[in-house]
C-alpha cells in the first residue's frame, strides 16, 4: 500500500447502518440456500402461493409503452383515484388528494415515520410487531417503544394507564397492524375507538398498517379511516402485496385526510421520483376486482389457517393464538431458545419418514421484540401453502421439536 494512505483515518459506517436489526423473517435464508438435497417447508416468510389475479397479470402484459418514463411523485392520478375508491367502500368521502402511491407498503410506513418524526422521536408499537418496523424507524432516526401484549390475552392493547406510562415528550406516533403481523390478532371497533381517543388526548398520530385488512375470518376489522372525529390524525398504510398475492408488484398506498401532511408527502415523493407506472396500472386492475374476489381469498386463508392450527394443536406443550385475520400465528414452544432451535432445524434436523429429507424454516420469536431477550420460546408461522402442505410442515416441525428436546 502506498505510504500516502498509511496514516489515513479509518473508514466507518453510520450509526444508523450499524443499528439496523437483522430480519427475523429472512435471517435463515442464506443458510437454507447453501443446503442441497433437503426439502424445506418455508413457514417463515409471508409469500403466498395463491395465484395473482388474472386481471393483474393481464394489465402487466398489456403495457406497450415504448419508453419507461417517470411517473408522478405521488402516483398516477388514475391509480390514486382507484385507491381512493377502494378505501371509500368502507370509509366514504376519500379522493385522490387523500392518497399517495408508494413503492410497496414498506415505503408508505417509511414516509409516515419520516413525515411525522424528528431524530430521537419515539413510536409506540404493540409488541410483538412486524420486525421491519425497527428498520424503518432507524432509517427515520426514530425509536420504537414497545407496548407489551400477551399471547394468553389475545394480544389485546393494554389499558390507557399502561399506555400513559410509555408516553414521553418525544412520543409522536402510535403504530399498529390490524389484522396483526405476526400475531393474527384483530382489534375490534371498541378497542380501536378507545385507542384513537387516547391518542387524540395525548396529541399523537395514529398510524394503522392495514395491509391484511381484507383477510379476516369472523368479523371485518374497522378501518382507522372510519374513526369519526379522528380524521386529521389518522394515517393508513396499505399494499397490493398480500390481498392480491402480488408481493413483487411493490405498489402500496398511504392514505390520510390530513391534507397538510399529504402535501408534504408529495415533496418526499419528489425526492425519490415516482413509483413505476406499469406496476400502478396493474394495481388499478387489482383495486377494481369485485367483492366476490375478497370472499374467495378469505375462504382460502381460513382453510389454511384452520389446517395449520389443528395440526399445531396435536403437538404437546405448544401454545398458540388462533388468528382472527391475516395468516400468521405466534406459537410458544417448550424450548428455551427458539433462535438455536430454528438454526438447528436448518443445519441439522432431517425428517426422512416420507422417503426424502425434509425440514422446516421458522421465524424465531426474539426478532419480533425490541428486546431480543424476549420471545425466546416463541416462533412465527405463516400459513401460505395449501392445507396438505401445511399439515405436513407442522408434522415435520413436531418431529423436530421432539428430537430437539430429546
């Protein structure tokens, strides 16, 4: 090396880069990809195998533009109109000015955090929570503050007194998913109204991640956009990924009736330019599907969730919450370290009872908590395959659990 640079100061990464949490959902993928000759039942990632609607695929195929041009910062007007019409089915009165098209629901969450938080501000989130909330908050220079919930209480949001104890002068947002990821819990209308009233009293924004709101099994969740009297401090995040089995489309939406916020989000969009117009035209086709489509989707996922839950119920010592929506559950296992158990399933365990080597990939519980010492006996499971595959996956999980404990 040239002597010119021998005394140069060392390069360093930013504190934000060093603080970003590893994804509990994808952390084992690299190890899985190195293994050959083993069939892995992937229950760790919410990537459904339900076919994407034909109308969406046809819209993608019909694109015949000769130039892949920029799109508007907040999205094509016709896509914003379609998103407003879609959400107006349950929350009347929305127009294009209340919507922003984003690069998936992930960017909508990031936009909300950047638009509402200064560096050092805090975001209250019921825990366990979607692991990437931590990453988005880190990008925004904010901090997730967990709101503790319990599996044996159905992950209900705690009392106002408990919420009061978590608020500081830096608290800006109460963020929640409904239905929940990773819990599958659905917050009822009365619970939402209570939390909205509490947030209003505290001067907090209410950010609702409603990516799974069309997937429910007993009663439809109330959209936060439909909370009367709370219009100006409510933001909803949505996505085409799960409802339409179009995770790779990367089209999401941020919806709010607060027009000052929406004008500022237009400026955020200008900084990163616009979402891909071709994807937006496919999203329009998705958003215009008839109500019968959603009934079919709910039937598919209820059958899958029921199959997974019934199979889990046969494993001794395992506890779980039966989802009311989405397609996830958090399960409590009779082990003390699910990080080690999940790694062992990938690296060492092989079930050969069917004549081929099989194992299962799960998402360890600690990654869904702010403090990784929590959730050490929990895993998240996703019911994203058809019923017979899910039953077999749980059987392999049970066999692995017996061997691991033995």
